């Protein structure tokens, strides 16, 4: 009887997990496997299918243009993630002080995250417009510039501009996660530290930051994965220009696939990016495990 019951219970377990397994296979395993398959083909996805093996991977690892886009992606993601953490953590500390109208400020500060990326890109592209943009108008009014500046005609200012806009768009989620983490730190720790004579800065350094470490690492994984492969804001604001100075790897993939119709090479680029992000996630998760130990 026990054996029959265990078998029936085992079958029930498989039955209830089957829908989840099907969803995982449909949304993750099959698309990933198909992308790897395409990366080994020279194909237009319709009539041309020719197996080329690891040819595209070998080409990309020595392709100066791809390596340049990879470097730009790393630079863009690094400064956006750092900017998000600096701004998000600073605002979280301020909002954690039981300020009057704190809820109103939270709603206002969350607005950039709630706006669609297309809207954000178009708003800031208008603000940076050299002819009728509000930024040039303000700078001219206060006397900081004496002529209109074409912000996206310079390689440096274009990259700085898209990093600034991406940071403006992305800091709210970091702010909310840091604020949630601060709420979970027991107030008794701060009270004991205050009794021992610790200053606010010392409390922040020795209590707040260690308490936020697990959230900090998880947020790093999410932020790095999101901004490293980001496309929308950069494409709408600069299209990768000028002279490829903002051509991140996602734009390179897009142009390979829908400009040159070289879907195999575009898929190979995507697989390389996936590998890089998996490696980064591994090191992040290893740091989290070490922290928990």
C-alpha cells in the first residue's frame, strides 16, 4: 500500500510540475537553443541555411568593430550602474529619515522609472536639441555658454549624454530596493550605536552598508544585465553615433540582423553577450554565497 501511495504521489508531483517545465522550455530553453543553432548557420531565416560551425565566433573575437562595441557597452554599463547606485542610495538615505511628505517625494522620484523608455529618450533628445532645446537655452541664459552646443555631435559628450539619461531613467529602482533594505535593518542597532557615541556617518558605514550588502549584490546583477544589453535609449538618441562612439553591442546586433540580414553572426554576438553576463552573474552569486557564509 505504501509503495502504491508513493508512486501515486510521485506521479502527482510530475503532473503539477509539468506546466512549469513546459513554460521554462518554451520561453527559455528552446529560444536559447535555437539562437545557438542559428549562430552556427549562414542564414537569412528563409531560404538560405548553410552550416558554418564556430566561424562567426572566431571572426567576432578578432573583429575590431565588435570588440569596440563591447568596450563601449562595458563603459556605458559601468557608469550607469555606478550612477544608479550613487543617486539611488543617496535618495534612499534621505527618504529613510521620516521626512514630512516622504510618500509624495517617493512617487515623484519614481516617475522616471514609470515612463516608457521611448518617451524618456524622446524627451531628453528634445531637451538636448542644439537649436530649440531647453538645456542650451538655460545655459545661454545663465552665461555658461555663448553659442548653441550640439551635444550629440561630439563623441565624448554623446556618450556622457546617454549615460546621464540612462542614469536618470534607472536610479528609481535602485532607490526603492535600497530603501526597502534599510527598513529591514533593526532600529536597535542604530540606537545602540548612538549610545556608544557613533556619528551618523559611522552608523551609515558600519551598520547601513553591511546591512545592505546582500541587496546591493543582487541589484548589481540585475542592473548589470539590464544596462549591458540596453538598446532603446541609445538607439533613439544617437543611433550609435557619432562615428560609432555610442555603438553598444545591442546596436551592433540589431544592425547585423536587420541591416545586413546576417542573422547567424547576430546570433553569435548574442550568445557571446549571454556568456559574459552569465559569467558576471556567477561571480556576483559567488560573492553573495560568501557573504551569507
